[in-house]
């Protein structure tokens, strides 16, 4: 018997792409799937998946701005400190997990009505949401079905989820639902890097979109090669060419070939490049990491996991929100370095290239990840309870 599975992801390639391999596995097993997302996340349709847009009439990123706007109110209401957001901005209170959980809860508030409407039309047996889209827990509770969280980062965020549930208590009540945590958490973290046990292990399978004859940079060389990438999300909020240019300048004297992944930026804006340094536009990361000796990157979850899967040492330059967590996990495992972007120099890359312990640790992690359960092996675990009768056709939803 087949199940209906609703995937819920925030706006962003880095949010929806990690869900694609599991959605494919669900469909291959005979289950019906629907991906609810918006903005850049609608690229899931290019993977051959049915997609519903929960914010078709709003500008790109409007939901995130709504989350930021709601943050002071949610902080004040949840923790009983009227000026908590202001105190954090002024340095009187630490900017901690309370701030990030409030922002994500505000994002959930902005999309939950439309997400519930989509769910009512689809009537899922199971809701799978990524960790930055807590609206999935509300949608599942409103329909009386289980919620499963796909953890994006190589570290569990149960504490973050608990804070988000507190923020969202009035939203649950509005739908006549009781706040409840996820029934399970899908954890792609390699076993030796797991900080918080208890998740359902899931092998990282890359999906970065499809291309025909992707550009993979210069041909193989006897010299060591270093890849520099800033992912897909960071270029949306910063001058990608300028950032890549600063990294290139810092590596001008490195004794290695350097491949700069500039994405959609104009390579000409970088100016003349030193010998041994070249550029490549948009290309699947899994093709770019082949044959490289190290990767310098921004700390995005997808990039971090792909480097771990490929067994390539990393120099991680965290730029925002969750990226310090990813950088710290890599450094703690010995598979690379975590470096403040302002302090980055070629010496950091040389250290990773010259010390064989980094490559050895990265190779160990690669073997661990290859032994983890593939998406197809995890599907029966997720769909069994729903098929066995957990589905509640007549759930009462206040809309």
C-alpha cells in the first residue's frame, strides 16, 4: 500500500536540494510525493518532482523578511522580556539560539496558512520538512499525521527545535493542534561526527541540479589543485565576484593550482589571475571536487557534506547562521580547518595540503558515509507506520 508524503522546504536551493534524493526514493518505492516550497526552491520541479508554491504572489525572500520582522515580538512573548531583541542588538544580552529560533518561527508563521491549505488538498500520511522550515511540524499536527525532520547540518538541532515549538505555541493553537516534536529526525552526520545520538541515519546523496557536459575546470595535472566555492545561497546576498576575488588574492602565492567556482558572477570582474589560477561557472559540485586536494568554502551544509562524501580536506570560512556549526564539526573531526574569513591566508590552505592527517581523517569519514543507509533503505522505516494506519482522514483543521 502506498503512502502520500509531503516534503516542505524553505526558499533556497540549499534547502530543497537535500530533499530530492529521498523524494526520488519515495517515488521509486511507489509512494506519492509533493514538494511544497517557493522561490529558488521551485527548482525541485527540474528534478522531475511535483511541486506546490506556498507563496506564489510574494516577492523573492519575502517570507524570510517577515520572519525577521516578527523576531522582536516572538522573543518578547516567549521569554517575557519586552525589549529582548533590542538588548541583544545592543550587546546587553548574548545573541544566541533564542534569536535564530524566533526568526525561523517567524518564517513559519508567514507560510503556515498556505502550507496547511496545500496539505489539506494533498492529504499526506507523512510530512517531511527540512530543519530550517519548522512550519512542517505545525502542518503535520494540524492534519494529525507524523512529522519527520531532515537535518541539514552535520549536527543535530534539537534545542533549536524546542525553542521554535515554544515560539509557535499560539500558531498550533490557532489550528486546534497541540505542539509536539518531530516523530523522527533524519541525520546525515557521519557516525564519528555525531554529537547528539538518536537520529535515523541517512546517507548523504548529492543533488545539485542537472547539466549537459558540465564544465569541470582544467584537465588533470600533476600539481595539487584547490577548489574555491561559496555555494548557491551566499551569492544571493553578497557580491560573489568580490568575495571570490578576495579569496583568490589571499591565495596568489599558494603552491598549487586554484580553481575558482564563480557561479553566475562575471569572471572578468576578477581581473588578471596569477598563473595556475582559473575559473569555472555554475557546475555540479560533485564534478568539481573530483581530483582536488582541498576545498576552500563558506561552510554551507551541502558543500560541507559533499566534501566529506568525497573525502577531501576542507578550509571552512563560516559566513552566516548555521555555517559556524558546520565549520566546527569539520575541524573537530580533523577533516579540515575552521577559519574566520577576515583571518584567512594561503597558509591555512597550505597547512591542510601539507599535513597528511587532514587527508587521512577525510578519507575515514568518506568510508563511514558510504556505509550509511541509502535513502531507499530508509523509506520503509518512514512509511511503515503511515501505511499501517496512522493516517487520520477526518482530522479537524481550523482554517
